[in-house]
């Protein structure tokens, strides 16, 4: 338990010091579309998100533009909607209970209805307190996040390696040709009816803290999450959804005073860019 607490506290401190790594530029081999001629991807920036098209997901946007996608802030129309680490106004600067939903009931209903009619959604919900702010939206897709910091000794500390060899990475169109991906501390969730992409091992736990954003936080509960999901894909009506329990894996950032690579720029995350490309390709049906 002591190790788990230290890992989560390190994540909290790093989160406050994360900056985009704008020098990292993963290569794109055989673009699917001519520049600016592919499907549109809208990245949500209206719910106090850290990961936006010009912020934490700037590398995400730049990489997919090289594949021909049109990537911009979410608007009224897009082929793929990306929602990453949405927060309520009340919790945008105060990561302490009580937690409020990031989306109103009408917003959550509208998003679910749009997907059901044929839209595609990448929903990214990281560690505490993001699950508490996003579970009302996730519930529309029969997904339930545990509000904590998930850790798994079988996958390693941040980064955690989910691979075909350790059973953490599961076969799917999204994972085809990929032997491992790296994640950087996040959440665990359950999604009956979804297809598993990333799965926690037998000793995984999710630790809930009294003050998740503070350096003096302490664990108030530890929940076993063996076999829970860290990534999943599902069909929803005529639409598609990919759920991710970790946000940094799709970014390229520098974290902490030493500006340590975190995300696609980390040496252990050589396959993450391809994973992102295949996630979006599956969602866009290309």
C-alpha cells in the first residue's frame, strides 16, 4: 500500500507540472488521406479540459493531421468527438469532494444520442477526480469508472506496459500489429458488453485519496480491480465508442522539474502513436 500511495502522489505532483512537448513529432508512414481531406476530429475544450487541440493534445492533433484528418476544437459537427479529462466548473481548480458532473443531463443525453445515430466518440477519463466528474456521461454507454488511481504491479509503475505477452493488451482491430502500449497512471473501469483492449492484472488496485490534487493527500480506500479495463471498444447503436482510462498515452508531454518525457515521447511508448492512429481509424471507419 505504501508503494501505491507514493506512485499516486508522484502522479499528482507531475500533473501540476505537465507541459506539451512541442518538439516531439512522430513520423507518419503512408497517410490515409491527402492533407486536410480526411474525416473531421473535434477535441472538446468546453469542459475545463487540460487535453485540448492546442494544449495537452497538440501532438495528438499534429500527428493525425499528417494522416489527412481535419483536427480542430469540437463544434457542432465532426466525425469523431474526443473528450479527454473533462471537469466541472466547480472542480476545475479544486480536486476535492464534493464532485460535480462535467456534463449536464441534457449534454450527456445529446452526446449519447449522437453516437447512437452513427457518431464516434473517444472518451478519455484519467485518475481521480475525473471519473467522478465523467461517470454520468460514461453511464450512458454502460461504463462505470472507479474514482481512484489505478496501479498494477504486473504491468509496472508509470509507465505501465500493457502487452500481448503479459495479457494486458487484447486482440482487436485497434491493436492489430501492436505488441505493447504504455500508460502513465489512470483509472480502471467496467464496461459490460464492450470488447477489452487493455486489461489490468490479478494484483491491480485502485486507490482513492482524500485530496487527490494535493501533495499531502492520503489513501482512504484501496479497491481490487483485477480484470477491470483500462481500454475498451464498443458498438453503440450505429455508432462506435473507444474508452480510455488514461490520457497521457495519447499525448507527448514533459513532466516535473526534470521535464521527464510522458506519453508518446517516452522511450517505452514506441507503439503508442500507432495505437492512437488505429483507435481513430476504427472510430472513423477507415
